[in-house]
């Protein structure tokens, strides 16, 4: 029973992040209601399979492998530019499929060629900390919008969920402490229902079982611009891979062997390739999973694996998928913010592990300012930027981290160090 409770906590904590991308993407790609439901369920399946593969064969850490914001944000950029240039939406979708298939293959190859081990000297604790702080800032924006964007009453419910979750973590022990966020979600969901704000769950017309199809958007087409943009994006997400694993290392105190980093990259490539073959969204390890472990102190792989299996079930059993998708957004956003606060602290601790001299201060300060500054820029700023480059430059996490690496390694003096992985 304990593992079932912990598994449900893994699912309910991450489900808000998992479903956000497909819902937003479906509108931009002009998907029908049926296609939208298929995309949401497919995302559940890929998240579950990717997470299981990572724990059994990849980096072997309890990091949910799910739809990464940079991937679906890149879809939006590529689709907008291509449609404006006269490309039919149906072709845009098959171009995305082709680009993602190539990107997934490249990431698998990069993992097998041990790219991360070769680049490990770039990722000092300082750089890793900058990356984690930027991820926390980016996710906090999503969390705060979800918390405050549904009226003052639901905002108060969300605040109550945060307070309850923090109190349970601080003042309880055992299963109550380990399942603090799940209990907070349940309590918030009940209060939301009592005030009449709970989303309706429409189960009409749902089949008992729905297995995802290969090439749901049609046979892939291979456009150079889409291939280049998505492949470069995949490679630029390697720092996210390293940062997420480092965050879990910091949380658990267990050092991950160097070869597991590259195996984790190959597993991410496999999940991304699977997403391409089925018309889904590319994946990456969720750094917020480390925040969840940091808050609850629950380190059981069994609960995590069962949670990943439940994600798969939610994808092939539509009724179950509808149920998890109906968690009130302010409630899901509230528990997300609790975890993100821990991720932010992990990032700060990583940055301060090394003495901050004048050079280091500029690396940290400029990296964080560049990254967060880009997050505040309106999309119109990038209107004249080539579409294959826009999805990269407009991402504050990627740009801020790359800027910090460039400053540390070259622009502010020689920064090459011994391997940190």
C-alpha cells in the first residue's frame, strides 16, 4: 500500500507539467479534439516508458523523463514561421516528426559515443548551479501563472495547498512526510470541489483501451530547417541532462558514475525517437523530480517505477488519463512551487560550493541575468531571427547556461578544469 501511495504522488506531482505541453501544442497545430486527446495520452505513455527505461538502463535515477518545455516551444516557433511562409499545417506536423526522429537518433549516438564524459570539464558546480537556478526560475513562472490565473478564490486554495504541504513536510514523519505533496493535492482537490471550481471530467465516448499509433500525424517528411533546429536543440539540452542528474546527486548524496550520464543521454534519445515515431513531444529528465525527493526524502525506486507504470496505464486507458488530467491547475501549480523552491536552493548551494572571486562573480551574475532577461522578452523580439535559431536563442535556460560556460571557459580567462563527472 505504501508504494501505491508514493506512486500516486509521483504521478499527481508531475501530471500538470506533463499535460501542459500537449494541450498548448494541440491548439497551435490545429489538432481536433480527438487528436488532442490522443496527444495527451501519448505523452503519458512516452513519459512512463522513458522513465522506466532511464531507471533500468539509463542514468538510474528517479527523474521523470517527460515532455520538455524547449521541445514543444520549438514546435510552436517552427509551426508559426512555416505556416506564415505558406506551408500547410499537415506538412508542418510531418516535418516535426521527421526532425524529431533525426534528433532522437543523434542523441542516442551522442550517448553511445560518450559525449557527456568528453564535455564534463565544462560543467563545474558553478555552471550546474546556474543551470538549476534558471530551470527553477523558468518553471516558477509556469507555477505562478497556474496559481494566480484562475481567480482569487482558487489562488487562496493554492496558497492553502502550499502551506499544508510545507507543514506536513516539516512537522510529520514516516509515510505522512513522504506523501505530503500527494495529501496536499487531495486536500486541495476536495476543497476545489466543495467551492464548485473542480473541472468536469467528461467520460462519454471513451473507449476502454486506446493504444498509441505510429505516425499518427502521417508519414514523416524531412525538411532541413526542421531537422537542423530540432537536432541542435536536442544537443543544447545536454546541460539539462547533466544538471538534472547533478541535482539528484546533491539530494540523495549518491555519486552517479560517469558512464551513467551518457547512458542517460542515450535513453533520452530513445524516448525522443519514440516520440518522433508516434507524433509526440521530445523528452528530457525533469529536474523538479529532484526537488520532490528533496522535499519528501523518499528514495524508493519501487514507488517511482510503479508511478511510471501508472503513467503508461493513463495513456492506454482513457478513463484513467481523463481522471489525472482533471487535477485543478492551481492545486498542481502549488505543489510544483514547493518542489521548485527546493530545486532553487540546490542550485544556490551548487553555485556557492566554490569560492566566488571577481571572475566567478561575473560568470554567475551575467549568466543568470542573461538567462532570466531572455525569459522576460516578448516573442516579437525574435521576429527577424531565422526560425531554425529562434527556438534556441529565445530559451533563457539554454542561452544563460551557454553564456556562463563561454564566460568561464574563455572570455574571462582560462577556465578548464579537471573532470567534474
